């Protein structure tokens, strides 16, 4: 046991936080679509020329409103990510202090966050690199010293979504594609003889202004113009929050390598965890030399520092020796890997996660190599899953 248990709980708190941010952005988007759908409902009885003119006006207004939503969502996300970077770095710094004896806690190095860090995460493209460099120069002039560790705007430019896009481009893409989707659904519906109230219902589903419920419940209540977009926003927000939280944490760890020289990759112990994160869970890496979350859109994994208490000359505190991590069926010891957790699950759960045939291989390999290594042997080095033919070729019959 080498990590404070509070750092494991932090991953759960970040997931809840990402849901709250996503709900605000999703609700703003849905209200625009609901407003357009409501306008659509009342034009059914108009004459053909008036109906066509009013429809063109509704679609033009929708396009403008969604473009504004994309800009507002970018501003909201930048603000949230800046605050998150500051809070996460403070939280991680405090957790490192807590593992040290009272007289040694001042030895923990803090980091400074550039005021332009999050803005560069969400908006920076290659044409803005000179502006980023200038902002970093000003930042270092104000805060820099040989002992200062920082998270700069230039580091923010290196943070992109798993598909290589930046956040503001992703929001613009959602706005443009959904404006076209709305228009296409309306045109197809009217050409096939549907009434505008029927088309409106298909567009928004059961949604109402100020829809209650969790962000996922809201997404599931929607229609053709909201459901896919809502899920895209949820994934986008979760991924960006995961990126920034992990980057802030890693910067604090790297600033304190006299306390921690390695980090541990921590996935979520449930049936929805991806193959790559299942394989990486529990593995330890030197800073700057290993994979970091997010490995994919919607990634819920995190990293925690590995602290060598013996080298530091004192015993680990109770928060470490008795630490727990969450799983879908309750707390488990913090050093439980995904493979070990899965090995202890009923066969039905193993089949749900891996499929029946691959679960056979997992159990065979767990008997031979241990569950921690067995789960990693089901994937390639690039994180993709081995096929059954490849598993048979490598390991024989299950």
C-alpha cells in the first residue's frame, strides 16, 4: 500500500463533477431545440407559402442559436477547467503533505497555474502558438524562479481530445451537424406527409424546458435532434475534465519526485471499463514515461502517486495502510487490480465484460500468471483487444 485512499475517491468526485458541468451545457442545448420544435408545432395550419417562409425562419434562427451555444459552451468549459486545474493541484498537494510527518510537510512543492492554461486547452490552434508563448513569458516573469513549478499555457496546447481536436472545434461541430440534422428530419417528415407536431415530437422526444433528472436521464428522454448530441456533450466534457485533472495531478507529482518517483494507473472497477484501461489498471510507470488518461473518449481512469515510505524513513499512515478503492459492488482494498476484481466476480459478470470465450481464456491465464497479468494478456500493446484466433494462436485452447 503506497497511496492515500482519498486519491482513489477523487476519481469518483471528478465523474460527478463532470456530470454536473455536462448537465448545464446539455440543458442549454436542449432548450434551443425545444424552442425550435415548439415553433414548428404551430405552423401546421398555415398556407403552403407562409408555412415555407416560416420554416426557413425557424431553421435560420436555430442555426444562429446553436452557433451562440457553441461559443457559450466553450467559455463555460474554459472557466470550469481553469478552476478545476487550480483545485485539483491544491487537493493533490494537500494529500502529499498528509502522508509526511508534521515537521516535513513544508517540503512539498506547489505549482502555479497560468491564467491562460485552460483557455489554451479549449481554443488553441497552431496559429495561436506565438500568443501562447508570449502569455507564458509574462507568466514566468510574474511567478517564475528556479524553484517554481508551473502548468503553463503552452502545456495546455498539448492537451487535445483523443481524436486530435480542440474543445471549441468539437462544440462547433456538434452545433453545425445538429442544425443540419434538425433540418433534414423536418424536410423528410414533411415530404412523407407527417404533420409538424408529429415531426416536433420526434425531434425532442419527451423533453421539456428545464427537464429534471440526471444528465443521462435527460439524454435518454430526448429525440432525434437531442439524444446523440447530448451523449456527445457528456463524453466531451468528461474527457476534457479527465485530461485537465490528470495533467494538474501529474505536474504536482513531478514537482515532488523526492517523495514519489512513479505513478499508478487506476481504472474504474465496473463492467463498462474499456479493454485498454482494464489492462493498464494497477500498472506503475515513471513520470513522463508511461500512458496517462484519458485513453479514449469518456475515459474515467486516473493516476495516483506511488510513495516509497521506507526510503523516506517513516511508516505509512493509516489512510494508506487501510486504504480502499471503489468498485461497482462496494469498497475493495486499494491495491486490488482490475484483473483481481474481475476474477472474484460471478461468471456472468466476467462474460458480460469479456464475452464467454474470452472469459475462458482470462480464467485460464489467471491460473497460470495471476489475474493482474491475465487481463493485460488479452490486449495488444496498442490497447486493442486480441481476437479469439489470436488468443488460440498464443495460448492454445481455453
